[in-house]
C-alpha cells in the first residue's frame, strides 16, 4: 500500500495536471475571444472602429487624389462599405482564408473569406469562379443596408504594419487593381459612388460600389484631424 505521503503526492500531481489542462484550454480560447471582441466592435462601430483611423483616412484621401489627377471625381466614403472592409481585413489576418485551396486544388486569394464568421465562406480563386459570392458580401455583411454589389482591392505585406502610400503604389503597379481605381477597361462606366477602407496590422482592403450608401460617411477620428 502507498504511504500517506505518497498518496498525498499522487493527489497533488493529479490536481496540478488538471489545473494545467484547464490553463492550456483557457489560453487556447484567448485568440478566439479576442477575435470575437474585435468583430463585435467593428459591427457595432464602437471603440477604435467608431471612426476612420489615421491610416484609413490617409488611404481614402490619396486614392481620391489619384483619381482626381486623372480627371475622375472623388468617391464618397461609405459607412457600410467601411464595415465590410474592416470585417474582411480582420478575417484575412486572424483566420487566414487566403492560405487554403478550393475543391479543385486551386489556391485561395486575398478575396477569400473564412468559415469562422456569420458570413458565407468563399475561397476566391484567380479564375474568378466564385466572383458572385464575393460581390454579394456588402449585402450579406450589412444585412442589405447596402444593397448593391461590392468590389475589392486587397493588399498584404510582410512588414508588421501597412503604409497607405505603399498600398496605393502597389495597386497602381497592378493593372487589375489600378483599373478599379481609375474605372478603366472592364470597370469603365461603373460610376463608383461609395468607398470603404479597412486597415488591420499588415493588411489593407478597400471596397467600392456604384450605389450611394444610405448611411453616409464614417467620420474621421478627431485625433487624426
């Protein structure tokens, strides 16, 4: 039989092991809780997401300056499309849907959405086979407050954070991204009227649409004015 001391040691070890398992479990939940909290702030437009951040406001400004240099009118900021952009950019960073592939084995791009939210997941491939699922996101994310299609430019860097000027330069160098900004080629005549910005860590996205947002613009954070 075990001595009383050995029995106490065994009991103590069991308690410590159980405590360690609980601790590891709680630690594993922290990222999920953090992500849920961030998404809640985005959808409710609270905290840092109640207004355009300095970087978001800067990217919005220089995109319109770029358009104006080509004789195009500025695009109005869209509260609804800001929400879409922010939800997506956080999903890209935290849930990494662009790291997957579709049933055909084709890689997902930055226009992809994960299956870890209250939206329809989509692995957006380079052949644009799932374009409709992406264009529908403004209606889906805003519960039809914004009823038009949405189109996206996305950017990612290996740096810790993004610089608005570098984002725009990258899009200007990419024919497909530049065509959206300047409404050229397949985008000619699209008459873009709404622009939303989302910047989070080392990713940036914009969403544009051809309908005026009934909610108007999101204000710029006072600290950035």
